[in-house]
C-alpha cells in the first residue's frame, strides 16, 4: 500500500487534493528538517523519508499544521497517521 493510500485509509484525507500551493509552509522551525509542504510532497511521491524526517515528530509543526491547509486537508490528522505508521515500521 502506498503512503498516500495508507493516509487516506486512516484519515479519509486524499493528499491528491494538494495543489502544492505551499500555503501551509510555516517556515522550518528548530525541530524541523523540512517544511510541512515538503512532507506532503514526500507522501505523494510515496517516499519513506516522510516517515523518518524530524518534521514528522515536531510538536510545533503538529500544532502549526492545524488549519494550515487552505484547501481543506486536515494536515494534523495526516501527521498523526504518519507517526503511527512510522512506529509500526520501526516496531515501537
Ligand atoms: S496548503 Fe494544502 S494544498 Fe497547499 S501545499 Fe499545503 S497541503 Fe498542499
């Protein structure tokens, strides 16, 4: 199953709706390694880096992700789903 399908199954959010507008960019805070919009693009590319980047585990990014997508994607739900997926893969 692709990362996009996994996210859709868990959250009902279809990342294909992302228009790469970068409106969700909140900058790269100290506990982030990539911008939030890049994390979304990694999901679209089915790139497992999405499960390993520091941004996924950033609490400030999670907080800022709430309501950040102007196209109506629930990015905080997406991040939480990815965290669970990452834990599953690493056996945590
Ligand atoms: S604001 Fe929404 S549509 Fe725009 S890049 Fe971010 S996730 Fe995609």
